[in-house]
């Protein structure tokens, strides 16, 4: 179960990379923006419009590699408190929301790279 959470967190942080300390979004804003996605990430179906709006907002706020790294770390931390997340659904979320992410997502992703 911990591996599943880590995979989802890594996916979300890489996909939605956004600033934490010095940039446009705080960690709490990131998790607030992505909260509407939890239902989808657990059970599938179609992500809600509010979920996709959150995905787009966080992705749009990512300006630099350090911003994306900070978001990755934030999502790693947040995922530890969420159960039942499906990493396959998480990896497909950007495309479901028509958001282009230029990286591949994996449970082995290192937020510092």
C-alpha cells in the first residue's frame, strides 16, 4: 500500500509540479487544487471538471525545475495520508485533463532530479 501511495504522489508531483516556498503556489494550495481528483484517483471513471481545473492550475504555476521538485516533495508528503490511490489512474490523469506533461511517471521517480 505504501508503494502505491508513493507512486501516486510521485506522479502527481511530477505532473503538476508547482512552487512551494518561493513561487506561485504553496503546498496547501497544491493539495487544495488537487483534492477534487481524489475520487477519480481511487475509483476511476472520468475526472471531474474541478479536478482538471486543479491539474491545469498547478501545472500552469510550475515555472522552473525547482518549482516542480518542490511540488513533488509536497505531493509525496500529502500522499502518505491518503489511502486507496490507483497509480495507473494517476499516471493517466494529465492526458484525461488534456494537460501535456513532458515526463514519464514512475514510483522510482526522484524528486531531486
